[in-house]
């Protein structure tokens, strides 16, 4: 497993583990399945785990989040009092005095213009409650605004062959400020595994069922914002153009990691074999020019008009 710098957080495995899939909105997942997935990740050399609230800590870097529990989820509620409460809850859950990294959890856009919110994060860091802080964003513009605050060490953003816009400006600006970049939804909710078909039906409690139109949260989190059928068309187009026998998930993860400004990519899975194969992308060969061209052509033909300027 190769490692990269994540802002001032330190070195982390360039393939991490995203805990959303074992935490909710993906259908039923048993505790045994969750434990097996996390253990497989550790065995594969993964030492960066991204979660919303709690996971066992140890000789790993754990990134947690704060804010989505606010109800209502309003700009004015991103106060020091509320953030302190969330941070203390995570410290208790993890059994640590100082959290490795706290990220604002996709707050409303206006929060990024709220100085007092970022002052509150700075205060919590000064008190030693968290070692570092950052943000998890929905839109490129939010990321660009967030990195104007000097204390922001990381930005988590959706980036994959079907969500390419961050590469146009954001990655350059983040690198110029030594801001770590965490890439989530790297496999577009399974589209970029090549394992989904038009006949697939998803459980009622799977966001790929109930959030297709953004009914529950930002639609960009589901299939990276690409309508399901259009995404399948794009996958078919990729399959027709890609040379060789590189597995599609490895191709997608390698496409992300071939961008030097990326610190880590956080696929999630409940299947240990998939976790191990995702981790192996760290040491896979970089994409060829032919592979990069195939990705660009499939994106331009089936995806660009649907997502590019939206996020």
C-alpha cells in the first residue's frame, strides 16, 4: 500500500475505507459483515477510515464528521456550541482525547461564508479536541471557498471518471495550498464496478432506491448524480473502448489516483474480497493514454451534459 500526505494530518494510505456502506442507506448490513470488511481493509494495508460518527480507533487515522445531525439542518445552527457537542460525542465514541480529523459534513453552502463556524473549528483544535479540521463538500465552489480559510487542512469531494469537474481548478488550488483531498463515491454507487444492470432492484432502505431524484439528500451522492440508465450506457461505452483486462473498479480507482493532488480515495464495501481488490489499486499500473481517452469519450458522450456544471 502506498501512502500520501493528507494536509497536516500526515501520511495516510492512498486507498482508504469509506464507512458509509456499513453505516446506513445501503440496505441491511450486519455487525459481522461490517467487522469483516474493516478487518479486511486493515489486513490490506488501509490505515485511513472515513466515517460519520464512530468506529474503533487504533494505529490508524480516523476522519469523523459533524453537522448532519442538526435538525433542522440550517446554516445558523453551525455554532460553536453545537460543533463542540458533536466533537465531544465522537471523542467519547472513539475513546480518544484528540480526534485525528473532524470534517463539516456537507453543510448548506452559506456555511462556507460563515466565519464564526470556522473560528469555532479553530477553537476546538486549539483546545486539543481535534488535531485537524476540514470539510466534506457537495460542490466545487464550496471546496474553493473552504480552502480560503487557513486552518482547513482537508476537503472531501466526489471525484471519479463520471464526476470530473474538480480536476479543472479545484485540485490545482488545493495542491497550491497543501490541502489534502479525500475522494468519496469513487465507484459511483456501484456503477463503476460494472456489476449493475438495468434489471437490478435495490432494497427500500438503499439510497440507490430512495434518493434517485434527491428526495433524501443531494442527488449527487447517488450514482454520482448520473441518472442510472445513462450511467449504465456510459459503463457500456467504457467497456467497448477500454483495452486489456483491467477490472473496471481498478480502472476507476486508478483514474482518481493518477491525479497527484489526490491524497486518498475512500471506496466502501461489505465484501472482504472487494475491499482487498480496491486496496490493490494502490500498486496497480497508472492508466495508459488509451484508457484515459476512453474515459473522456464515454464521459463526453453520456455524462457531461447531465452533471458537469451542476457540481
